[in-house]
C-alpha cells in the first residue's frame, strides 16, 4: 500500500473524522469514540486517497464488483469506482437498500450489480459486521458470489470472526486504533 498516501489519509481521518464522546453505534453497542469516515470521504482529497487505497484491497481480493449497505458504503464505493476508472480497472459498484424500494424498479440492490460475479461487501467503518452481513445476504440472494469484505476502518469489535464464519476474506486500510493513535499524536 502506498505509504505516503496512507499516512496522509490517516492524518485526515484523525483530524476530520475522529470524535471522543459517548454514543451508540449502528451495532447497538455503546462507545466512547466514533470514526465518521464520511466527513473525510466528502472532502475531494479524502475521497481521492480513500478510493486509491481501498481500490488496492478490492483488486487484491480478485472481485469483479463491490458494494455495501446504504448509507455507509456509498461514499467509499463511489470513491473506489472513480479510482477504478482512473486506473483502468474493470469493476462494477452498487449499494444495498435496507428494504426493497416501493417504486421504480422495486429493487433492494441498486447500481451496476450483476448476478454471478465475484463480489466484495464494502463499508467505511465496520464494528461487528452486522450491517455488512445483512448486505451479503441480499447480495447472495440476488446471485452474487460474495468472497470478501473490505473496510476503510476496522474497529476490532467482532467483525473478523463474523466474516470468517461467513466464509469471507476480510481486509481493511486502517484499524480504529491507528486513527485514535494518530489523533492522540496530533490533537486538533
């Protein structure tokens, strides 16, 4: 992984996306910190860096398409699709809705999804893997061959085991501990 770009993105995540306070995560667990990657992913340089670095993981996973649960996966999926275009990678992106859309094509999966392709579930931050595994179930039901899980930030709270039980190879760019340590070393 490109070390200079990785260091720059880590500094951005620590500065823009890291917060210390009591809150509840999407997993339902309480936490005294939060990594809101969207705050970095919606800054042009942050989106560029995340796209390039996560694309390396997507490419290494050997998948043909990737996506995850809306809304967490949307900005990172979009960043990776743009990076794939810049790098000439032939990949497809999509997102999974929490429930089937009641109008239009009435789909639960939106975007460039195709059944039968090797697929990765992707998200910005993963804690237990619960919402990603929800997305995996929808992908598999729609005919995807889901083989990998990929995160920008891995919180270290159960996802590794959950994905292993689901038969998925799991990789990430950063751990939450790396982001916390960077913030502690360079407080804002």
